[in-house]
C-alpha cells in the first residue's frame, strides 16, 4: 500500500453493538452474585455467527465503508468491563466471553477487524491473575493489544499508580509479547463522575500525570501505552505537564514519555484535532474514532457525525500528506507490531 493511499487503521473500536443476549447473560451473572442458584454458565450464552454478522454488517462495518476506513482494532465494550462488579471469578468469566466474541468477529471479517483484549481485572486482586487470559488472547486469538484499566474500582481509584510495581506482571507480559496497552477505564460507579464525560477523560489525564511522576520506562524501555480520547486534558495543558516535569526534575517529556506514550484521535471536533496535531509530535498520534461509542450523534454545526474523526484528520492544516500517512497507518503498524505482522501476511 503506497503512502499516497494509506490504509485507514482505526486503533480504538469496541463491540458496543453485541447481541442483546450478551447483556441479558451479564445481568443474570450479576444477579447470581447475590443468589448463586441463578448464576449462569458461560455455555448458557448462545450467539450464532449469523447474529454476529448482522450486528457488525449493519453497524461498525457499514460505518467503516461509509467513512472510508479499512481496519478496526476491536475490543470488548469498555463500559461493560465493569471490573468493580463481583469478584475475580465473575470478572474472569465475563472477560473470557467478551474476548471470544471479538475474536469470532475477527474470524468472520478478517480483512476488517483485529482483536484486542479486555483483562479480568478485579479491585484489590493481584494483576498477575490476568496473565492466563492475556496469554490465551495473544497465542490463540491473535490479539494485537490489550485494554488496561488503571481503576478497577470504578471511579474510586483504590489501585496504586500505573508506575507502581503492582502492575509489573502485566508489563512483563506486554514486553515479552511486544503488545501495547490502551489505558482505558470502565463504568463509573461514583456519582460525581459521569462515565464517558468525566471518568474517561479524568483517567486519561491521570495516567499521563502518573507516568510523568514515575520512571516506569527505565524498567520497561519497550513498553507502549496509548492514552485514548486524545490524551484527555493533557494536550490542552501540555505546558502545565512540561512545567511539572521540570519541577519534578524529570527529563524533557520528549524523552521521558514520548518514546513510549501515544495518543489517539478520538476527539470530536476540528479545533481539538488541530490542537492535538499541533502540540503532540506526529509520531505519537494514531488514528481512532471509537465509532458507535460515547458520542453517536450528528454535530448540528457540521451536519456530520461527531465521531467521524477521519474528516478532522484530513482537514487539519497541521499535517502534510506524509504525516497523514503516519497517523492513518504508519504509526499503528509501528506501535502494534503484531498488527503489522498480520497485515504483511495478508499482503497489505
């Protein structure tokens, strides 16, 4: 694929349109926490390939064709992860079911969808318990990345910072398999924080600051994190973070963070993308839309969907054609090395 016509790789997609039976099964599982007699088995959930095809063809795939994107890195619905519900066994069963569905979608539509995994995290539980699911998803399902929730408590922030050794078992596996993690929280159960409008953006910003405060990448020089939703408030306040790093006697952010930390383009207006591409180096920006996600409506100012982010990337004056190629394809292939290998196998 020439640089003049890049593959449009959307690195941030969730299965928000899964069949209703998945939500029904989950509701029964939640009921089973209080009343074990109604706890469903994983085998009780029956979803056919035809059901999966219908949900994808009429939703994500239709939008991809309409908007002109080629590939979506596809993970379970972020707000459904809900790691604060139940114990590790509940989370483990739920993660396995959701990850298998995304894998099946990737098998049904191998040219368009590539799976990424949610982890069976649980508040207060050693992250090492997530390793078997992570390994299964990489080895058996061909997953190219993971979603890592820095706050399994659902808005109460009871876990240590991302720079703490608490998280090292996951980082060791990420380094071993050369897979990046998107730092993505789930539902907020704290009434002070709206899930997608506050908790998500708070978490993105918090992750950036935690990484500035620590020295994680001295221990894991090859680790790669994607901060979604354009990096939360960080690009808008980049001067604040550069200044804080200076006060903390840290290296310049270009050296301290930007060899390991990347930002996606899930920013839903032109001025936001213009700022992101002006402030953050092009090599650190990856195309994404999180379509059929948090913001699904049409912008009355433009007549286009808010989450049609390709329009903003094409329209920004801050990128040359070569730089747009990097944002749409080149950076994704570099950050997701397993995606790159998969595409090369497909002759792309």
